[in-house]
C-alpha cells in the first residue's frame, strides 16, 4: 500500500528547497587568505572549483583590512605554521568578523598550533591535504551557521 502522506509534489518541493539552499550557499561571501611563500592558492582554487566566489588575500594583515571593509560569511585562512603573531592577527580577525565561521588550514597540526588558534574560536581546523568532499562539507556547514547568524 502506498504512503498516503506523500505526493508527487513532495519530491518537487524538496528539490526546490535543495536548489534554493544551494543558491544561497553559492552567493556566500567567502574570504580566502593563503599565507604561502610560494604564492600558490590551492585552497582558493578548490573553493572556486566547488562553485563559490572567493575574495583572495595573501596575508592575515590583508585579511584584517578586508574584514573592516566588507562583511564576509566565511573566512578561510591557510597558514603553513601558526606563530604567536599570526595567532594575534587571527584573534583580531575574529573580533572584526565575530559571527563569521573561521576555518583554519595549517600544515602544523600540533597541539601547540591548535592551542594558539583557540582564542580565535575556529569553526574548523584542518591539516592538508583537504579532500573535495571535506571542503564541501565544511563550507556547507559554515555557510549554514553564518546564515543563521
């Protein structure tokens, strides 16, 4: 016996809700700060490959300047290591964008690096390599958190 509570329109409504959520996510304002000495921006490229627009910057000082000019929904920082100075800048960035989820990617996954980042209250801390599925899930969750305010 068929489920009497479901209708062919229920799946269409679910599809429309999913598309609307994807459109909201794609319009999210994302700041990607990649502090890499070689000048490459693999995380920004990965974010864009997922269909998001991302404003790039190459230092935490630049990210802080951008944060004072424009509100962002999500901030991603890529730091080879987490120095005391970088941790201070992360904390200032957090204060500038208090409600934006902060994603930190660092090759230094040590307890010391994570402890230095903790005052900035990161939404997510990752150690590369980051898979496409992981990045998609992190961005999706961070954007939902940002939209709820």
